[in-house]
């Protein structure tokens, strides 16, 4: 009897906590926090409930008649969503359609746009005019007028120009020649890519494009497919950033967590972030054990045996301009990239107020990645132009020609990002995050031991469908904090599961901006990158799921983490044996 009571007690406590959370939520002033909500922020006044025409200063105002009350919401600040599909499972349909079509047709632009159109149809209840207005005004135009998004696009364009400059100056070719004498194997080239990706942990966007620019000449020389390079870049971008205390991701988690304990929670959750850690273990293990499987094995075989690095189209062919063999020095590549790193870090702490007296850690936590990367890359571009002028690597006219060429090379990534952001806007307008939130609170809480694994799966699905990891853990972390006391070891495991699931879904999703950036960094066809990376990500996710079940039973990092690493290595051995039999 006592044993049964001991087993039931944690379940009863958890159920009581969930009931308390739901009751408090129901009484909250924000109606969007109510389970099953159909309420959205008033599009006219935000949540102020005030008249946005006169702000209560004009008694003769035609909108409010001097009452200073928003005529749209009646002063409530919230209105009922016009869509009957809001906060239902239908809200996940647009990204599901876009992802399925992209994988089936290999046409990413049309697939994303059709997903956006479906989102517009559901929002407008299949009205023609409402669909058109929502797709363009609330979707494409809205995301392109967002200052954060524009900053990322400017960063992309500048990076494209810098890559073009480095290629024409002969820096990339010189680095490739140097690498031939120092990195003498395919395994060495891949390990060098992994190490560099782990070292650039400041930001995932910056990681993707910088690692791609540096390592592309080396991996090409050793006949490593662009799809494999894109995977190595992608797998050392978000997974490394989410376990690095000094990164834009740590700052994001610190901002999403409550009571100012975000950075402390982030650090405590690192040993339980199984997906990120196991992804790194898997990469290194596959390189050392020479394991490839799935579609990636075909791409790698084509690259190694025939020199075909793409096994399909090369959307970045315009960037592959030949330069004289004796032109350029290694410094022509290394110095601009080092300056780029320094400038971007400086730009990020500047955006966080470091030069106004704020401490370094706090400034980095409060930094705006979009502003910091944009300003840093702009200064780095100016430095690069001046440096090449002093070196007389190119004429000024030739350098200026690199700017539009770099822009054109980044057009595929910019288009995909624009459509992906628009699709996310459609999903948000349908209340997908509230549907998932209600599902978590209504179903996951009754399985305490399996709760970390359930949270991980939900995070994966939500991030996969929406293409955003920050939005996913930004929604799930507060829920976990409401359900658990932060003194409970299981709470730390669940918070880590939120972050790991968000990164995993982001890693798998073809509409994720990080996945798109990895394709751009490797100059690889986006659909090829997604289709080759997915089996690898699914294997890491499966082992992580089992690891979270273990951590749910034994929430001790000194036990759960070694077990998860052993499970991953055993899985790779099994895959190697099975794949070896198939190819024998």
C-alpha cells in the first residue's frame, strides 16, 4: 500500500499543480492564455483598448466620440479571431502541406507559396478577397517590413558580397592550396569543419555562412559532397549555440524564462540537452567510423567516385568563378573572416548597450542579433574593400561588381527565407501555438516519468511545422515553469527537452531559417540538403527520445548523459553493420 501511495503521490501533486496553473490562467487578464481561446490581440489598438486616432485628446473624434475607447474592441484590447479554424488542429495544415510538397516535388518555392495560400484560405474562411489581403498584407509585406527580418537579409547580402570578393581576390583558392598540404584526408576535412563550427558558437546564422565560406574550398578538394558539408554546417549551428552559454540562443532562453533566472536555467539544462550533444557525437562518430546511410550515402559516393559534388542542380553556379592559380594568399581569406567575427561580436554587444555602461554578459544577453550582425558585417565589408585595395588584389570597379554578384548569389536563400517567414506568419495568425499549448497542458501532465520525452516530441513537431525554434521554446519553457518548481530536477530535464525538441524540429524542417542558411553557406541545393539531412536528424532524435525517458526515471546528468552517448555509439555501430551488409 505504501509503495502504491509513493507512486501516486507525485502524480497527484503534478495534477494539482496543473489544475492550479489552469485555474490561474483562466482568471488571467490576458484572454489568450485561456484554454481553447479564440481571442486575439486587437489589430487596431494592440492591447491598449485606446483610440488610436485621437488617443482621447479630441472630444469630436469620429472614431471614439471623445471616450478614448477603441471602436474595434470596445476597450477590451482583444477581439475574437475572424477564422473559425483558429486554435484548432487545422492551424498546422499550411506548414504540413508546404513541407510535404517540398519533399515530394523538390520545388521549394512553389511548395512554400502554396502553404502560405492555404494559410490565407483558412484565416479568411475561404474568402477570395480576405485570402489575397492576408497572404500579401499580413504575410509577405508584413515580414519584409519587419526590422529584424530586414537586418538578417542585409547581413545575408553583405556576406554574399564578401564571399564573392574573397573568391575573386584568390583567397579561397589560396586557402584550398594551403589545406591540401595540411588536411590530407576526407575525414580530416570533415573534422576540421566540425571543429570550426563548434568554435563559432556566437550565432547560428553567422556560423552557417562563415563555416561555409571557409571550409567549402577544402571539402571540394577532398570530394566531399555539398550536401554533406551542409549537414556538418547545420549540425554545428543551432545544436552548438543551444549549449553555449555565450550565444544569441542563450540570450533568447534567458529572455523567455521567468523571474530573471533564464541564464541559470540555461546552464543547468546543458547536460540534459541530449539532441544537441548527441548530434555532435553522431557527427564525429560517423566521420571516424566512416558511416553514411540514407540518401547521403548516394551523394557521398557520387562525390568521391566521380567528383560530382551536387548529384543534381547547383543553384550557386554563378559564384564558382575561376581565379588564377597563383593569385591570392591565405591571409586574403582568413583576415576578412577574423575581422568579420570581431565586428559581429562587437556589433552584438553594442546592440545590448555595452558601450553605454552595461556589463559584457548582460549586454550579450540583451543583444539584438539582427542589428549586431548587420552592423558588424557592414564594417567588415568596408575593411575588406580597403584591404584588397591596399593589396591591389582587384581594381575598385571589380570590387564594386562583386556586390550585385553577391546579392544575386543569395537570392535563392532570400526568397526561401521570405516565404518561410510568411508561412510562419500564416501559422501564427491561425493560433497554432495555442493549440499545441493546450495539448501539452491537457495531455502531457498525466505522464510524469515520460513528460520530458513528451515535451521533446511536442517541441520537435511544433518547430518542424513552424520552422522556428525560438518561438517553440519561447512558448514551452513558461509552461514547464508553471507546472514545476525549479527546485525539482525533473523541471530542468523538461526545460532542456523544450530546447532540444525546438532545435531538433528546426534542424529537420525545410522551412527553418537555419536550415536555409546552412544550404546557402554550403552553396547546396536546399531540397537536397533537407532530404539528405533528415535521416541523420531522425536517428539523433530517436536516441534523444529514449534518453529523455531514462532522464525522466533518473534525472541525474551523471547517469543519463553517459547512457545517451553509449546508446548513440551503439546505434552507429548497428547502422554500420546493416549498411555494410546492404552494400556487400
